[in-house]
């Protein structure tokens, strides 16, 4: 059985709420099967006053084994590098995270905040937030680029705002059982960050034929005008539907690219920045010259049924 500590730092608890909706496996499945023993979760643990402090002390002195450290929330280093904007009993939480990370077999950043800094680290970043091993797009963060856990892995980044429920529990199941985990260029598990949000989007046909929406509520593609980041965001939102029912794009809301290190972008989330008629951020793997040639032909080639469907009430 793998022991787990879940720490919240600069967090809104969104990833905890996501965790509690997972059903394949659920947290109950993982604990009931003997895969994981939750030593501490701030919302779930029934402990007496000071329990967390005693647990941290036991892990630090070696009397309690720690296999998995999950961190939810940005790492707050302010003011002036002290971390005292976010503390536990007068001890900066960043100090506790560093200490526990050195003793854990696996360290998992749950959510874009702990992976890359997220919303609290967006400009002007008043509390000097960072991620565990990234500061937005820059490698380093709290622990440094070269840091590795005792398993030999860097911080496992489960990016998302919040992270998809099944991404959390399936990753926990993999590491608890000591199974191989392949990571991508941002240390995210490839199994869950290997396809674009665009893939599986029900608006794909409109995208291919350049049938564009200019306002929310339509049936066309939201990439060209409404800021949708689906074609250049790696996530499983449309391959593993949320609550087995839907996703943001299926519900008519643009993808904001919340699994990316530069989330949230510094600007209007509902506006596509363009150079002329071409979006500045192109779909992954597409060159600008090819895209310009494609765009000029696509709308003219759109079947009438696609145009008619777009105009349906």
C-alpha cells in the first residue's frame, strides 16, 4: 500500500472537488482496494488539532514512510522569498513542501497552479507564486529544473484548471502500483496529454471548413474569433468527457488552454488574436504558409449541408 499526503498551498480547492467526482477509479476504489492510504487530505482527514504538524514531523524524522506527495495550488514565495504569505503554524508551506518532496517516492502537481503557477502567478503576480518545477513556461519553479524524486522522476504535472478527475485517480493508481509512466516535454503523463482538445470536439467540421462564430451561442467553430485554444491545447477533455457527459466546447464555451503553462493568457479569453485573418496561435503542427493556403480554400469548399446546419435555429 502506498501512503499519500495531499497538501493545499495557494489553492481554490477545485482539484479536490474534481478528485471527489472521479469514478474510474474513484478515490474510494483506490483506498478500499489497498492501493493507497491517505495519511492527510485537508478536506477529508479526520484528525485532531495538530495532527498534520505531527505527521510532517514523523515523515521528516523517518518514522513515517511517504510514497506520494500531491500538491494542490500555487507555491506562494512572497513576501520577498519568505513564503510567509502562506504558512502553517508560522512555518512557510513552501518549506514543508520542499522537505516532504525530498522524502516522497513521487511528487505530483495536481492542477495548473502547482504545475506552472496558474492563475495566482498571472501578471502582476502580487504574491510571487510559482509552480513546483516550472514558473509559467520556464523550467525551475520552487524545486529547480534538475530536481528528481527518489523514484528518479521529476514532478509529475497533472495540469488543468481543474485537472480532469480521471487524470488524477488513474495517475495515482499507476504510481501506487509502481507501473511505468511516460511523461511529455512538460512532464505531463502522455496517456492523458497526448491529444488535443480539438480532437473529439463536435465542432470539428465547422473548423475544417472555416465556418466561424462571432458570438457565443452558435454552432460554428470558436477558434477563429472567440479565443478557443482547443486546436493547440493538449488535454483529454473531449476524449474523456467530464462526468461522462460533456466538455466546455460541446457546451458552447471556448477552451481556455488551462493545461498549458501560459494559462491564463494575459488578455481577453474570448478573443482570438490575429495577424490579418489568421490566428496568431496556429493549431499544433501546422505551418503558417500552409494554414493561409488552406484557409483561402476551406470556406469555398464547405458543403451546403454544413452551411445550412450553421444557420439552423
